């Protein structure tokens, strides 16, 4: 699987950046202390501060951002770093709270206009499940607003008639002109300039199994969008229950093997089921958004 991706994992700690960096080094992993929050250069794993993850009881907010990754080796690398952070929880007081999240970036520069529309439509269709496998706090978070029911995303998905390339460009350029508008569960503001998107739905975790399961779900959606000739799923179809949509998403994960991705893919469906059983009840009365009112 040649698709490139990257991950950002937020957490908080009362320890210093230097101490956390040294702790990672003690596990044989290199992390560059880059100080304040900023965009990663993609060449190294970076440790930086993140004020949005700061918690009065857990300390200062931090973020660890990966280098550009791909394929099974990329998933293994995420697992190595997540394991190291998990092992350092006690020694350095690493914690996750409701303000923390996981952001996952994916390169889709190889997508056609139709494949991009497929992706937007798939995310809208599966968004109730994405909420249902994450803590309710993500649904209430101002930094990952829903795309379902949003006019701009509906135009991009072709739900309001044909959307020409020029219309797509105009909508995207309008969103990229406002930093506030990157705070959707699906952030597409970098698609035009860098050919990548960001998923912001994920609740924070330092558990490697949960993180890899979440990543597999998102990659499954992306690869399905790439291989579909034209997505005809209807996000407004309220006859589909959360359970049915979850099972449809579960099947998509198996398609990753055809793309050459195998590392821990076999455990991803069980992670999906486990998190759905834990969180879906809390969001069932909020989704799907269509048809309410």
C-alpha cells in the first residue's frame, strides 16, 4: 500500500518536554523537541506543546506528531511510539482527557474529482458511526464539527446537483481562507494545496490496539472512496440503523488487505465492535442528523 499518512496524538502531563523526550529516547525512539505548536515538517517525529489539550488536573497539553508514514511499516511505527508512550504513563504522568484527540492525515493527491466526492459522501454516510465509536465529548467538541447536514459538504458530495471542478475549487478556497473552518471532523482545507485531508473525529488514547483500530477504519473509508466508480450511498437514509452502518464499515476494513495493508488489520473489526458497544448508546439520540427537527 503506497498511500502516505501521518498521525498526531494529544495528551497532557505535569512533566517537562525535555523529560518526556528523554523518556522516549530511553525506549529507543527519537522524538524532536520543537517547542511550541506548529506544522510538522514530515521528516521526524516531533514533540510540541498544544494548549487545547491542557487540563487543570492533568497538566500542560502536548502533542506528538509523526513523520510521513506509509503501509504496514507506517502502522508498525505508530504502534512502537504508542507503546512507548503507554509505558511512560506512570513515570511521566501522561494522561488523556476529554480535550485531547487523535488527528489522522491522509494523502489523497492521487484522487480524481469523482473519488474526492466519493470520500466526502462516505464520510457523511458513516459519520454517525464515527461519532458512535468515540467518546461523546468529541461530538460536543468545537474542533471537530459534523459534516453531515453542512451545505458546503453537501455541494462537494454532489447531493445538491452536479458539482463542477470550479465549484469544488471555489468552495474549498472559501473554507481554506478561514482557520475556523478547518475544525470539522473531516478537514479538507489542505486538499487543494497539498492533496491531503485530516480526520479530527478521534478521541485521545495511548492504547496501541485502539489507535491502530481507529486508523484502519479511516484508511478503509479512504480506500473504498478510491476504488468506487461512483458512491451512491445516501447519508439521509434514516432507514439504516447505527448498527447496520457499523457493520457496513466493518466489511470495508477487510478491503485493506487487497491494498497490501495487513498489520493488525485482523484485530480492527473487534476494536470497532468494542468501541461501538461502549459509546454508541451515548450518541444514538443525536445521530443521524438528517430528518430531525
